């Protein structure tokens, strides 16, 4: 343990806590800046912060950090909490670190201070029912001035205790309720979080849902307890191996690998691939700082990718046809709001197919007056594309929304803005429905595992509508806005681009969806720009791997 103390910077403090009868702290003070610890018999001593004003100084930050870490190391939860701006939450978390995460020993080594931020390393041991395993990680804290007290205080966030903890989450150890599962793809190849990192939240949810049903036996683990009651636990450390059961998914390891590689190139990106003929999900991948499964649970405006649905509705009602003219002017107004095309382009004499392929907004908005039905798009979404039917995919997923709208809001919805929300799973399914003319609810695992209901749309797409829609998507992939991204994709292919303006964002979200033979995929990159710029290459890579 003495070796672990080397390199301590903040006040020269070496902090260690030990289990057993006492929960003590040893400190080595290398400066005369005050603060300190106890005599190693338990009951930490906190640095007493002085009231001040203005920005927190480096010296104040060092003293506050040292006091908090010393109290935490001593197991003095109350003292540690009082040195934060959220004493109740911090006190509970620090107390649970030993009592409920079963930390039997730890060394906390501060790193080099960066202004008001102090990084530190925790080298711990977790002991549960006679088994001890090492557990080390890096974290950091930031010191702020208390609003009421004026004292420098640690800005309490769950991530101070462990960097993966989010609001409302807790560290816990023991025997989990859900036994482990060995998830395999459609051909029996194992799908591990180590090989497919962005599958981690998916695999965690599969275990949460099916672990106890599949026949495995639990071991002992350290995990992150989710804030939501129905959330999935995230395993951090395996103390005793359980006996996993095998769980077959519809994923395809090859497509999944391509999806993982593709999203890795674009921050805040997500992609889903499905099989149009069955609805089976072939790949789910995310590249996000927050670890969120936005591919299946996101809810953002999808931009012009929704024109697939709008076009289907217009053709279905006889208001448009692929080979008939569709006026594409620079600007169109509806409901007191003006809408324009990218860079105000226009397409004199263009057909509806060309307007679709070139993503002309005004060609769609100018159709609203002819439709004369505020719920037309909403009904098309539900009755034909299965949107909003409470999909039971096998893990948590969020349904798309296309609410009935009028005026300017209806115009915005026609081009995938307004109150329309989707995620890549929803858009991939819309493309799959266009491809086959029939909605197949997306599925990650067989519904026979738990006899869950599978959503069914009220009606199939009319054959003439489906033929025209697919022909327009093919045109988009070969000579429209999707041609650049889809140039490397083989097979019978089609596409649709989208970019969605988001309030307060410097760049629009990038959306892209496409199909190749019996694979459909959709991707979204937050603030990624135009559809073909970021989301397009992701979809192309996934389709090329199928």
C-alpha cells in the first residue's frame, strides 16, 4: 500500500481506507496548508473550508478536495457529505460505498490538479462472502463555491464516486437477481460486450429480461443499480462466475461488427439494421459519451427521411405520383410560416420522383391543401407503417410519434420536423415497410421466449404505392441526394437522406436510411450536418456488410 501512495499531488496526501473492525485513513501531510486525517483508527477529519467570495481559487480547491477525499477514505460519510454542495446524496453514496458495494479496502491517490478540478485514482478491493477481487478506476471532482455558505465545496455528482454512475444510480455488490446469459447471434456466434462494445446496454437488458427465464445460475458481482425500476443493471466486476444460459438473438455478428466500426468514426451516432422480410433486427450500434441506446430509445426529429411515409400517403390518396409533376419552388408558405429548400434550390418542371430524390421540401408542403385532412399522415404512420403500436422488441424501445397536426405544424411534419420524433430503429422499419409493402414489427429475440405480443399494422401498402415508393428510393440512391453515400453499395438498393434542425444546435442532425436487397438500415448523427455527410457513410458500411 505504501507504493500506491507515490505520486499524490493534492496537499501531498496519501489516502487509504481499510475494512474490518475499523474503517480508517492514513494521511501523509507534505505541506502546511491545513487539513488532514485521523490517527488511523477510524473517524476521518475534514478540512474546514473558509467562507469566501468570487471564483474558487486553486488553493481553496486543493484544500476542499483533500478534505473530501480524506473523509471519504476514512469512511466518515457525514463529514464527506458536508464538504459537498449536496450533503444528503453524497453522505448516502459514501456510506453505501462500503456497506452496499462491499469495498473492504481502497487507496485513493489524488492526481495533478487542473484548476478547480482534481483527478484521483481509486484502487479498491471488493469482498463478498469470502471472495475478494481488485477494482481500480479513475475519477475526478470539481470544486465550486457554495451558493449560500460561500465555502468551496465539492460539486457532488454520482460520477465522483465512480465515473460511470449517472443521476440516481448506485453501486451495489452481491448475488444479482438475474443470472448471466450468453447471447449469440442468428448463427450461434457469441456476442460479448468486449468484442461488440456498443452492445453492452443491449446485452444488459437482455440479461435483465431473460436471465431468470433462460435457466442460468447467478454468481456474485459488483454492478451499477439503475435509477429506473425497470432499467438494466450494468456489471462492473465479476466476483464469482455464474452459470450462463444461452440466449439466441436475431442479430448478425458480421453486420454488427460493421455497424460498430462505422459508428466509431462519428461521435454521437447510432445505427440499426433490420431484415425487411421478417422485421428481425440484424445490428444495433451506438457511439455516444452517455452510453445511451439512442438507436432504439432515442426520440428526435428525423428530417426528410420521413418523406418516405409522406410520399406513401400522398400517392395512396392520389395526390401525387412518381411520374407526375410536383412543383418544386424555392419557397412555400403554409399556416403563416415559410419553408424553403436547402440553399433555396428549385426544380422547374420536376416530377414527384425527382423532387423526392433531390429532397425538395416545397414539393411536399404544397400538397397539404389538396389532402385536406389533418390526421392523414398520422393515420398512415399507424395503419401502414406500424408506428405507435407499442413494439415489444425484446428490450426497451421507444415508438416513433407522428401526431395529428394542422397549419404550419402539419407542414413541418410532412418534412419530418415539428412534433414528429423517431429513432434509427423506427426509420429502419419505415424503410423496411416501404421495401416489402408490409409492416413487420422489429424483433431482437423471438417472441416465443416470453409469449409477448407482436404489433400488426391495420393494412398493407397498396402494390402500386409500394412500387412507386421503391422506384423513388432507387432514384435517390443512384442519382439523388443519397448517390454519393450509396455508390459503394451493391444489390438492389434505395435510400433517403435527411437533416433535422434542432433548436440551439449549430448544425442539424444527420439522418440517412437505405436498403440493399433484404437489409434496411437507418443512422442518425447528432449535429452531423446533412444526411449524406455523416449518417450516409454509416448506413452504406452496414449495407455493404450484409
